[in-house]
C-alpha cells in the first residue's frame, strides 16, 4: 500500500520568514503602544516603535504574497530595528531571522 505524504517535505522559507516578520512587527507595535501609555516622556520612542512595526507587517505581507522584493526587504530591516530594544532580554535576535529568510528567497518573487 502506497502512503501519500500530507505535509510538504521541504519548509517554505519565504512563508516562514513572512509569518515571523508579521509576529515581530505586531510585537514591536505592541511595545510602542506600551511605551506610549506607560511613560509619557518617551512618546517619541513609542511612535517610532509603532511605525517600524507597521512597516514590518506591511513588508512581510508583501513577502507573503511574493511581490515587491524591495519592500519586503525594507519590512525585514524594520523588523530588525524594531527588535533592537529587546536585545537585552535575549529575544531581539528573532528580528534578524525574517530578514535572512526573505533575503535568501529572492528567486521566488514575481517581478
């Protein structure tokens, strides 16, 4: 009896990078909201974190749809910048992973 595989044998790097980029962007957006509501003296920092989070989410959505490679890379760079404040906690390295996965999947994008 022949058994068919339900799951793909290979992990799609671009989809994984896109999903991680969306998670990182939403995390940065939430950190920006928290920064604004917790201490009003750091409002500019909160707005910067929120803007970087939005750009990271939009760029990751472009990467997920495999369109506009440059905007997907910009979103990955914003994801890295969004996670810089979390480097002290050890989870900031997660921001680099979406950028690497998206950048190595350039051939999958539609031109």
